[in-house]
C-alpha cells in the first residue's frame, strides 16, 4: 500500500472515533421508536451517504459505552428471525449531551473549514 493510502486510512480512523458517537446519538434522537444495532447501521449508511458504512461491528462497543454513560437505554426483545435483539433509545441526559456535541461539532467544523479555505483550488 502506498504511504499516502496508509496515512489516509490512519486519518480516517482517528477522525471517525468521535463522529461515530455523534452520528449514533443523532440517529437515535430522530428515531420515533427504539432501534437495534443493524437498523442503526442501515440508517447511518443511508443518511450518512456511506461515510460511516462498513463500521457496523464498531457500533456495538460505542452503543455499550454510551449506555454505560447514561446517554442511552436498552432492552432486549425476542426475535422471530434469530437471536434476541437489543433495542436502544436516547435518554433525556443523552439529548442534552447531544445538543452540546452538535454545538461543538459545528464550531470545530467551521473552524477547520476556515483554516482549509484556499488550500485546494
């Protein structure tokens, strides 16, 4: 693999660390009902235009961490088509934290966009 490709993959991995949590929380905040992991991953693929695709296995540890922090709640329901499914929903605390994260994201995005302006023509 070319060095530039290695650097790009490393950068994408580092960049996605926080954005996955933000995107997961946003999907659950917009959902009218609790969702299980696969549905969350599919929503991220569709709405995120594939930016977060291929990261389904990475979603579960993030979901558990967010639940452990009190930002999500989950419950298990039996499934007619396989093993039981764990459904997640955002908590009120999660909504408050998401609001702060969105503000931080926008401020960071705007700041980085300002710095990058004019770099590539």
